[in-house]
C-alpha cells in the first residue's frame, strides 16, 4: 500500500510537471513573437513569393522569408508562419492570403488570417478565417447572408468595430466548433450583431450565377449585413475599366485595410482604405497586383516601397495580405486615446494642444473633413477610458490629471487625478486550472496616482500569473467627478494630461487634451404640461390632432409632430405598429445634419434638437407602408426615439465595454382605417 500511494503521488507530480513544462514552453515560444510584434509598425503585409532577405538579419537568424510570414514595411518580420498556424497543429507552410492584426497589446496578440491552401489535417480550409486564439470561422458562415452555401475562398479581411468588442467576439467564437458554425452559418451573423461588429472581406472565386448572389471576387463584402460595401468599380479610379458589366473588367480584390475600425464610420473607412488587386493594369494610372492602392485614387505604396527594407534580389514579390499598425513607437509617456482604444486624441478638437490651448473636446472621426460631413461631433460620457504609452521601466508612478477648461494651469502634481480601481485575473490550480477574476485589486490612491511597476506587471501577467490586457491608464467615472472646488459638472468641458514620476522627479506630457462630457439624456418635451412627453399624430392639414384613441378614417398620409432638445443631439427614429396581422414600419434614422428638403423625410432639427419653441413637424408617415393587408380598421401605436451623440462606456472594475448612447422615448396610440 505504501508503494502504491507513492506511485500515485509520483504520477501526480509527473502530470503537474508536464503541465508546467507546456505552460513554460508556450511562454518561451510566444516571447520571440512578442518582441517581433513590438517592433512591427506601419503597413503589415505578406508577399506571394518566398525570398532571401539581404537586409538586417532577422532575430531568429533565418534569412529565408516565406509567403506565409507576416512582414512590416519598416523591415521587421512581425510573425513567422509557424507562429500563426502552429496553434492549429500545422507545421508545413500553407501560405498567408488575408490578415488583420486586431490587437497588438503584446499579451493578447490577436491576429486573424487565412491561408493559401487547405490544412492537410482537415481542420480548416483556405477560405476559413483563422484566429491566433484558436478560433476557426468557416467560409460558409462569412457568406451566410449571400446564400452561397459552399467555400468560395477568402482574399481580403478587415474587422470593423471597437477592438475590445472584436476581442470579446473572438473569445466567444473560440468556444464554438468549426462544425457548429458551418452547420448553422447565421450564428456568426447573430454574434456580429450582438457585439456590434462587422467583418469586411472579399472572396477568391465568383459563385455561379453572380447576378443571383450579387457580388464578384473584386467586391468588398459585409458579413453582418450581407451586402456589397464597395464594388470593384468604386475602389479603382474612373480611368480604369473596372466593374462588371458597365466598365468591363473585374480586377479582383486581394487585400484591404482601413484606418478606421468604427462601425458608424464604415463607409468613410472604405473611402480612405488601401487595397491590392489580383491583376495589373498598364494604362493610366499604371499599377501592379503587388502595389497598395488608395481607394479611388491610384497608388499609395508600390510593391518596391513595401519590400525594399528587406533588400530582396527581385523587383517584384507580389502582395497577398494587408494590415495596419498606425502608431509610431513613442518615446515619452503620453495619452494616445480617449473614449475607446480606436479613438485617438488627435481626432478630438483640441486633442493635442500646448498647455493653455483651446478646443471643444468633441470627437470627429476625420478632423480634416469639413464638419459636419457625414458624422456628428461627439462628446463622451459615463465611464471614459483613457489610454496611452508607458515605458517598460524607469517610472515609479503615474496618473491622468484633469481640470475644468478655462481654469488656470496648476503646477505638476497640483491638479486632481482620475481614480481607478481594477479587479485582477489570477492563475488558479484549484478547483479548475486557469485564469479567473479574484478579489485581488489594483487601484490608484486618492489623488489618482498608480504604482507603475504593479500596473505593468499586472498587465503582462508577471504579478498574478495571468495577463490583464484590459487595463487602461485610467477609467474616469464622469458621473462622479471628485476633487473640484466648484463641484461636479458631469456635462463639463475638461482638460486632461498625463503625469509621472521617475528618478528625476515629477513630469507631465507637453500636450493637453480637451474633452467635452455629456451625461444628460435628450428630452422629449412636455409642451402641454400634462406630465406626458409630447408626440402627436396629425391629419395632412398639419393642425387637426388625432387624439390618443381618436380615429383617422380614409387617410393614408399622416404627420408626426414633436419637440425635443439635447445639448449634443444626434438623430431620431419613428416606428408605427399594428394592423391585422400585426406588423411594423420603421422611419429613419434622421440625423441632425441631414438636409431639410421638404420631402416626407422632412425633419426640422438642428444639432440641439428641434427648431426653437413649440411642436415641430418631423416627417410624414404612411399607413400603407405597413402593407395593404395590414392597414385595417385598428388601433395603431407610434414610437419616437431620440438619440444623444455621447460616446459612453460601462466599467465593472474588470473590463470597459462600449454601451449605447442615451435615448429618450415617447409613445402614442391612434386609430386609423382605410377607405371603404
């Protein structure tokens, strides 16, 4: 019995040793990739042909670069092919056909990609979307709404949405088998809607009967909406005969990347995107299938520009995949984003100004475009994440400081600081092996100072055994602003900056960042002072009111009137519902910057709501829009929603999640009947 017990104990030690060895090997294996990714900047791409680099020696000493390696235009090998496909038990080179670097936090290292050929193990095809966390999205799930029903390949790839939400989506997809997603393709569409994400992509082959499926292999497609986001003819200049049937040729779409990931800016991102084609063109502008082209505007980077840092002994190596790591490596600590990782401070008016400079603090996705071209100016509210760069060592503590705009500039260390408290993930052996949120905390002091060493070690996993990639420099509870002598102003205009301490004392970054807050919801007015938000349905004469239970007979066209206001108003939307059988019809959304053109889309709104004083005619509705068979003698409901423009997040001391803008809602009933 004694020997038997020793045997069981030895067996347990052996199992634990193997497990620990596997963990250590995975850490070691990931180290070189981490270092490579840290140096990976600018345009990231893959080529069509293997070659030998004559430039700087790669970190692993291997001069042969394959068409499956991920490269950077600054001459860095971002990731070897084995780093990408190794998780899928593939050792041979299967090429790289599409790529999108979702996260370069160096702990998550989340990269989505596709390969040139199928896995010989049968666990993925060249048309599947693979992710370095082990997720596999089958091709039929990407094309579900196009009703193709079989693998048509995958050539270009670009995720649209908040990076944190894309990571959440990929973590959820990881829990689904490829077979489950393939057998229920619309499951992916449901998840894309749940996380407010889209996947833009192109395919390798045009399906039979392209008119039925409404796309070609040169079109940029949306997995979430099942539509062509941009046709081949839209991407290339008018002088190029691109587009079927009108201009005659489909040049294919081999790669696509956009500087924007935000859902509400999808079309602007496409207009500013870079892409490559599958065939060359010898006319004007002349380009090859290895060049990175600017949407609608010719060559941005030639193939030679991309590969020149590697000094290959060839003039042309092709181009198969594109992604973008846009921020150059900073030298000093600084704030880089506010209100979400994909909202750089430079896109806020006054987002990078010298101390004492001015600005509105409002976010716009493209400050170079004349406002209000296409999108609203947006304040921030609720919990505001603030993130940026800290060096790996040399700093003892840091904080994000703030003051009301217009206040005098305090000395370093003399302003209020944002207080943040995090719950950390820790490694557990029992009862279940893995990373779990525990009661362990990481928090600032009452002045907002955070221990820099603990912050860094908590983020990279050294402190707790698990990486806490969700950590941000600060998360500001703007409904509970502390430390201001003038009291809380949750809708105020503030200035933020980063402060830190090292062996030479206290410092602050040379720029300040203006930020406008808005935590007040829009309000649909109670014009009649009866305790009810007013929305009215009127006859076409514009004055005869249909009471809540009143009947409008023999009338199809009705008018909707209301009044609402908000300091940073965005849009409104209407819905009528009812009939037999019940159905509904949506109108809008109508943005404040849409023109008032006198059509049924008439809106009478500006950037602060309806025009001053009194109920305003928003637009007309039509009962037959419900469908002739649904427009019967019946009681109908009318809903009005009014949206605020504020960018808002929640925070549970673990993760920061984007949430919907503030909305006000009003509802009214009325009875209508068709002629006869």
